């Protein structure tokens, strides 16, 4: 996937001032029509879903190929599993089971409820979290943040798949107006909740299918190790251990250098990434088991495609092994 530039080509015409109740009624009418076009009774009967996709992603100057699987069991279970290859080989699973987060292996709590993930490195690498164990308060803070983030992530794609968020989000829908492009018009629905979720859904007026979702989010980033390579939480020692024992002064200097590397890494990982504008495009709709489903999903940031999903397999109401949603005890 090239870092393709996207032309949005849609002019937004905001709705004229109207009572909030009227706005909500209009949004409900449009969303009901969209869900009918997507699957009607089949959509209402949906309890479980599995989606397998090949994902190409641009991470800085690197390109990553990922095989992804999403498992959904309503009302309270979600799992996304990614196995990446190319510039970086890694496997990671995230999601939630009720109010418990399914966290990647090696996740560590950071101030503010964030996390970083330790990745294996070469011999001599310094792990800044070696020997550290999150306090119960840190663990609970990270759990809440992970559940919140996963609910928001799955809700964004569910808006494009089914014109609805995940039921745990308690979303509010408001009609915002129309958007016009050379290809036609779209209804615009604003979606938000009381916990910081906010997105704008565009629904084609002719097909009634979702076209696009826009939202603000934090750009994912990597912390670079001291040797110049890329590693999520890795700092490589500047030099191999000397053949002769270090003097007391040399040992103190080496320890001070390493302590500074670790402190710098923690400070960098703790910085919140800047908010940027994202767009999700839902394309190539095809029927699967009576439900229309987009088979290409593209994510764009600042006018450039950063991620492209090609859906390989969709199963509606499959039987899912409950062990898939097991939460690791830490």
C-alpha cells in the first residue's frame, strides 16, 4: 500500500437550528433506514460475528502486513488479534470481556492510564520495567483505560458496518445535516457519549449504506531505542561489557548513563500523542448470510491513507469458543 493521498470531496451543509428532540428523531429515522438496508431482521438477530482481514499499514517509513481477526459477542465481549510481519514481527490481542480488559502480553501501566508494551530485544538490552509490578491502583487504571479504548475502537468500525456503536457505549445520535460531493449526497449523523467518544457518520442518501466516519484520535507511535532501531520499550546498551572489571567511577558513570536512558524512555512513552483527524472509508459492500458488509476499509490521517483492510471472511452468528475471551490474571 502506498501512502495514497485522499480527496474527500464533500461539502458539509449543517442542519438548520431545530429542537434537539427533532434532531434526534431525524437521526433515528436515518439510522433505522440504514440498518434496514444493511440487514434488517438479520441484523437485529446478530449476536456473534467473526471477521478475518489482511491489513496493510504504514508506520512512519515502515510498511507492515498484518493478518487480523475480530470476534464480537454481544453485548459484552470483543477480541481483536493481530499477527504482523515485514518490518516488525509481532502478535497482539486486545479487547474486553465485560468490564475486564484483554491486554497484550508485556503491557505495563503508565501514568494517566496508558500503557507501553515490552518487546524482545538483543542481548544487552535494558528493560526499563524489569522488576516493576503495577500497583493495584495502576492496574485498575490501565484496565479502565484499555476497556474504554477498545469499546471506542470497535464502535468506530461498528458504525460503518451496522450504523450503530457497541451497546456498552451508551451513544447519543444527532442529525447534523447533509454533505455533498460530485457522486451524490450523504446524511451526516453526530455520535457521542458521556465518556469522550465523538464521531461523525456519513450515510449515502441513495443506498442508505455508511460511506465514511470521521473522528479525532491520537496517532500511534513508537519509541526509538538508543541504538537507532525501533522498539516499543527497548533501550540497547551503548557498548558491550568491557573485558576488565570496571572501576568504581566507571561503574557509577555506566549506571548513571543507563538510568538516564531509562528515564528518557519512560518520559517519551508517557507523553500523550497529538490529536489528529482520522477518516474511515467503507467500500465494496457485498452480502454475507443476508447482511451487507463492506469488504474494503481504509483509514486516512491528514489526507493520506495509512491503513487498508481487505476483508477475507465474514461469519454471521458463528459459534465462538468462550476461551477466546479469557482474561489473563495479573
